[in-house]
């Protein structure tokens, strides 16, 4: 466990040098979407009997927290190729799974920030969300999945251009096709299958359902949990392969 603490501590120390930027991005980015979609296009709109703003904020929580959790990919990539930090991990008495868990915990920490900001706004606006244990479990599982994905991408890609391409062709479409801004069931039929491929769809449905007190397909829970386990296995594999 000392390895986990060492990796996590190192990332948090670096985070202290740029916490203002992270908090600013966590406030400004979702606020722009909230203003444009929530109070612009959908000010008086309702979805399934729920105001569009109340429907939208859980989607913004999953979207913005995903961006922060996945964002460790750039930091891990820079640390690995420019500062050779990963080489130091490899010669230190740190197990490979401890490296993965330490980085994932850091991604989870970053992902919590925008959620805190948006939930604080929801409380201030008296939107009446239900903050229960199920929300906490789904949210942490959501952050775990995208932190693992960020770590895997950082270990696999060789350049910033490759990272940018992944963001363009995978992460950006995922944001708009995963139930974040409008129900996937109302999308054009030819788009829906693609939406159900993205894991953000299931975490958004689970988190929105827990906040609104709605019934959610229990299969989504097992899909997200299964994905987290698979991604952890892949992350451990690529971390071990980096030894060669």
C-alpha cells in the first residue's frame, strides 16, 4: 500500500501547483453548457415530466467529471515520456497494480471537483436531487472507469497527436451521444446503437436515475462494474508491458 500512497502523493503535490486551473475549468466548462442548453434552448422545456435543467445537470456531472478523470492521460503521458517518471517507478519497490491504483485515485480526486461544483449549484437552486449511497457508488464507479481509460491511453499512445485523435474520434462523440444532453431513446434510430456502445451512456443513466429517484435497468450496473474490471485488467497489462 506504500506504493499507492507514494504515487498518489506525488500527483497531489503536482496538482497543488495548478489547482486554480482545474477548479476554473470545473466551473466554466459545465457552466457554459448549462447556460447554452439549460437556460438557453431548454429553459421552459420538460423531459418525461422533469424540467430540462434538472435533467441536464446529472449529464453535466458525468460529462465534466469524465473529462477530469480521463484527463490524467495527458499528465501520465508527459510524466512518462518527458520526465521519465515511469522509469523511476519501475526500479522502485512499487508493484505495478499499485501504480495503476495510485493514478486512478488521482483521477477520481480530480473528477470529484466538477461534481461538487454542480451539486452545490443544484442545492442552491433547490432542484431537489436525492443524494444517496447509490449515487456515491455509481459516481465512483464512473470515475474509476474513465480514470482507468485515461491511464491505458497514456500507456499505449506514443504522441500527443495520437491522444488528440482519440479524443476527437472517441471522447467527443461520447459526450454528445451518451444521454448527457438529451435522452438516447429520442435520438435518430441509426445513432442509438452507437450511443449504447459508449460507457458514458450507462453511467449517466445510473447517476441521473439515482439523483431523480428513477428506476434504472439493473443490467447497467453490471455492465459498468464489468467494464471497470476489464479496464483494470488492461491497465495492469500495459503497466507490466512497459517494463520491456
